[in-house]
C-alpha cells in the first residue's frame, strides 16, 4: 500500500493524504539535441559545520557536486552559481568562486557535460559612492575568474548597476565594455524584480517596453559576443515578442517558470531554449520531455511536463525570491541531501503548509523518486513543526 500521512493545509486544517502510487519519472540518459536545457542548481549546506549559519557559509561539497553529476547524467546542462544557489541571498562571490572552480573541474571529467557560471557584482554593495567604473571592475573581476578556470559566463544582473545607473545609456556603456572583453559568447540574464526587488528599473527604465528596447539594442550591437539572453520576467508574451526580434545567432533562454512548456515547445516563429531553476526540481521530467522532443514526439513532451506546471507555479509563488527553499526541500525529499538546511537559514522562508502542498504536487507529477523515503522525510519535517 502507498504510505499515508497527515498534512497541514493553508486554512489551518489537517488532512490525511495517501500517496498516489504513481511510478516515478525516470529521465533519459544521453545528450539532448533539439534544445539547450540548463538547470540552475542549488547548493547543499553543511549542517554540521561549526559556523554561525546566518553569517558564514559552509557547503557539503560531496553532496553539492553529486547533484551536478545527477543533472549531467540526465543530459541536462548546469547553470552554476546563479540566484538558485542563493547568490545575493546569503551565498557571496567569495564562496561562489570556489563553487565555480570545483564544478568546472568536475565537468571536465564527464564526457559531454555542459556548464556555464554566473558572473555578477555581488561583493559591490550599492551606495552613493559606487560608480559605473566600480561596477565594470567588479564584472571584469568575476568574468576574468570564470574564464581563468576554463568556464563559460552567464552575465548576471547587477544590483549596484541598478542603483547607480542614471539611464539606459549607462547600461549600454557597461555591458558594451564587458562584452568587448569576453573570450567566448556569454548568456545575458535579465532578472525581474519579482525575483529580486533591488533590480527594479533594470536597463534604465521601470517601463518594461523601454527596458526591452535597451536590451535589444545591446543584443544588436554586440551579437557576436552573446550566446543568448535569459529572460526571468514570468511574462510569456514579452519573451515571445523579444525572441522574434533577436538576431538569428542569439538564443532566447526561457526563465518563465510559470509556462515553460509553451516557450520551449515553440511555434511557427521559433522556440526558446531553457535556463530554469525549476529544472533543478523536475530534472527527470525535463530530461524525459526534451528527449521526447528530440524524437519529434511533441505530445509526449507536453504530457510529461503538464503535471509539473502546478508544482512550478507553487514553488515560484509570491514572494518569488523564496523559491530556493522549495528547490532545496525537493532535493531533501528525493535523497539528494540528508537534511533540510540552507545557507543563511533560508529553510525557514516557506511555511510548513506551503511545503506540504509542494509534497502533494511532487507526488502528482511523479517526481518523488522513492515515495516511501519521501514520505518519511516529510514526516520528519512535520514533526519538527509540531504536526504528529
């Protein structure tokens, strides 16, 4: 029989839930060819490190790197040291450097493994004395480090630039300078303020149409240095409109965690590749779906991904920036780590009813790889919360 347990609901009631008994989805091995499918991956904190967890960072390197090998084994690519790894939310550039170095080294030992890493301005705190030159220097340092260890670059949005830029021309200047120096084409990341309120008004305008025009101008001017653009605005229509205006050589990487099957599946005008935090959670389903797309089986692609959408919309529900808690909780339920602890104590950022609903949605999507183990781990979390 399928395991049962008592779960709290958002309305304060308790309900008895029996797992569906659905066979867990198994991803397919081998490279994915029809799309680029990148998972922005989390980090595994070391719960036994003798540190102050709100001030210091210690990782379980074995578990952190094992999860990246899991992603590569499914044919997916790794987007390293992005916001999913809590960049800007407790995980500083000083720690990200070691993570990037280790992950790039690991990738080199695995045939076909693809990795790109986030370059930002994390250690440059916004303030009245911060200048565009300071932002450029911070970007140059991080880009230079990634290139020095043999990595590819994802150019992350900068809080410091958002704070000191006077308008669109400043973004054109800074991005033009950085793109003029990189060795290989990069991925530019437009992260919306629903993910990070400090990035409101990015590209020099609070009007998204105006902001999009600035980004499109940068893409047009610097196309040979741009592999693609990741849009994390949770706005499908805007993504599609921008995608159709990109040069043919520039990819659109969807960051639409609310409706990725549509953007990845594409239409008569093209398709988006993927760079998604939810791929960390749904990696087996993402792998199976993209391999189906390789075979030209659009129906199977949609069938596999359809039940993951309610899960993704829940994990990325407002406040969206706390989606990382759900990502790590999924890894805990599925045995990718032995504990539910996070850098900076961020495991407390979602309520127990929220996590209980995530458990139910993962079960419905076939994403509990060992349902008995997942149920036992859910019980442990409930016990700590006072639910017996």
